[in-house]
């Protein structure tokens, strides 16, 4: 289930945010669901072995903007999209937004102008997608002296598609207890690397367009939960721009 939100500053002033604003969007989401669900997602999440999944994602902020020094200024309102296969999660957000009529994003008090619920597109076994937020996958490597290092994969490396496939299958198992054997593959068409700072962590991701093919169940799952890793930090959301 996917929800779009259009917001404006209460006093019609520019919305001023740090360039790396993902943590502020995530906080706004957690602050507008019930305490029970917020604590569950933040502290526990959905378990798969030792891994935890939050099973929601959100887009970058869309709107007219300009960058001044280390700040980004949005004029004339902003659009944000949030997605999750957990219907309760989206409904709680929508109900809170409708009751309050506003949300805080950093120091900005924003008026909720409109909520929309885009219809899920027809998803075939081969789709062309455009990223709404960067997609990222990584491995934690341990050096001989015991130090840990995070390695982010490029879409041109074999591991990129392999890890995305494994990640999607875990999400399907968590929600549907189904084991999918066929692989999902992702191929870059026109992409660009971006660096995002989430709190004190540097994350490398990729925006642009990709071709994805594989079992429909996997493609539908990543449409709702996000593609790849760190979805709940604002990574992996996409729109379908073509079915083949």
C-alpha cells in the first residue's frame, strides 16, 4: 500500500532542511503512528534469523528547491511517498495526518494539503523502474586485524543483483512463509551514484532507471517494501514506468 502526501509551510515560507534529511523523515513517520507500532518497528521489527526488517520505505522529497550552503530550500510545497505491505502502518499514518492536519519535519511545521493513495500498477515479470529514492546493497567485511568495513556494491557488480534477490526472498518469507527458488535480476539502464549521510553513517546508493525481471511475487514485494537494503532509512522506493 502506498500513500502520497503534499505539504506546505503553514506561513507559506520556504521549507528549510539539511541536505541529508532522511533521519528527519523517518522520525516524522515514527512520531505519527501508534506508540505500540512505533516501538515494535523501531526496537524489534520483523525477524528473519538474526536480521530485522521494518518493511516500509519512503521517497526522497519532491518539489522545487535550491541549495544554499549546507541547506536545501523547498518552495511551493513538497511531495513525499511512503510505502509498506503492512496495511495497518499506512492506515495509522493516514488517520493521524487527517486528525492533526499537520506534521513537524525538523523545525518546520507543515500543513497537510492532500493525501493520495496511488493504485498499485500492473506488475509483470519484467518491468522498467525509476528510483524514487536511492537503492543500496552492501556487505560487512572483516579485515585480518578484526576491523569491520562496509562495502557498497555497484549495479555493475554481480553481487548487486544477487543480494537484492536474496533480500526480496527474505521479505516474502517473513510475510507469506513462502520459499521462492527462481531468481530476480536487476540491470542498470541509466544510473548515477549518490552519497547520503544518515545520521553519522555514510551510505552509497544509486538513482536512475533499472530493468528488473523475475517472479511477480518478488517484484510486487519490493514495490511495497523497497528494493535492496536500508528501506526504512529512505532507500529503495521506485515507480514502475514500463511493463514488458
